[in-house]
């Protein structure tokens, strides 16, 4: 007989996310883990009735039974996001794509990706229902992996050194020492993305005005342009930054328009067209 797998089936994860309103059942945190209310080691099964979505901190409390089983089940029945009317979670957006401002340029696509040496370090995707999905590989200055988040699931990494702040369309990951590592503000378009991300001993900093690479603003050769369906890619060996087309739509384009708000609308219109072409 085959040994039961520790891997939770995707269909179970999907149902758990849905019933929880895409966040921790207790606090609504949009970055979460899957918890076995009845210890997996005892049941060796992934049963929807005995599992729930919790953020890493509440998951820890539940695992060490600081949060007793009865309380866990009560919260599973009445998840925070559902009670508060956020059935799609806190990171649902209404725009047809994800627009991010990098310097004076906009990157607009089905998602935003920042790729370093061929692998995404940070990705912000939008699922088919408009919910933002964060993926992050977080390294320290010595290139040790600190934490891994994939499509809002906190896969690995000790949650203790981190404070997470969140509210409707806003998520901030901060070191307990106070320094912000990643901030996503999607209350408007474009999304404001701030971050300090390390990879291979090199520092990438993003803020409202620019992206800095080891303290220097790399010249991408363009300003005041909307790049549709392009990802930002950096090579740590050559120091070269470039925009590369995302494979999903097989084509990328530039939108040049003086008025920023109108430029953004035109970029979204292109995204809608590309979506329709791929249906
Ligand atoms: Zn929580």
C-alpha cells in the first residue's frame, strides 16, 4: 500500500481558501498556511473538515495548542474575512490587470514579475477573479533563504522575526527591528510596490520613484512609457536590466501617451484585448 502523502491536494487547498475567505480564519492575513486541526501524524489524511487556513503566527499558536481545538473549530466556522464581508480576501482588485510603477514607467500585465538571473524573486499575479497572489523568495545579504511565499502560501521560513501588517488591498512585511522588506499598496492603480530584496549579495530596492540596484538607478532607456505584458529582469553578473515579454500572451507592446491616467487606461485596454485573444 502506498504511504499517505504529506502534500495537501490542490483541490483541498482551494476549498479551504474559499471557505476561509482567502485569509487566516482568525485575523484575515492574506498570507497563510494550511493547518491540520487534528494532527496529521495521527490521521495521515488531508480532510477538509479537520483543516483550516491560518497565518504563520496563528498556525504556530494552534500547533503548540496555545489555541485549543475547540477555539480553532469555532474560528473555522466563522472566518474573519467572511464575517467582515471580504469573501474574496483582502487583496482583491477591480482592475483588469496588475499595473506597477517603476520610475516614471508603468509595467502592466496579468501580473508583475521581478526576475533575477532567470528566476522570479518577486511576483504579484492576479487570478481570474481579481485576487492578488504574492510570490516572494526572500534572501538575506549572505544569500541565505529566509522565507518563501508562493501564491500567498507561506511555504517555509520562521515567522518570528517578522511583523505583517495588512488591511484592505494593503500588505506590509517588516522586520521586527522595524525595517520594511516589502510593502504592497493596491488601494489605487498603479500598485505601489516598495521593497528591499537581496539576491546573490546584491541589493534591489524599489520605491515610488525608482528601482535601485546596489544603490544605483539603472537606466532602462525609457521614461513615461507603459510596458504591457513585460517583466523586469536583472542579471547579477553583467549588471544588465531589461524588460522581457511574459510568455502568457506571447506578445508585448509599448503605450506612449502623455497623460499618465489615460496611459494606464490604454494599457488596461490592451490587456483586455490580449485576454480575449487567448480565450
Ligand atoms: Zn492570523
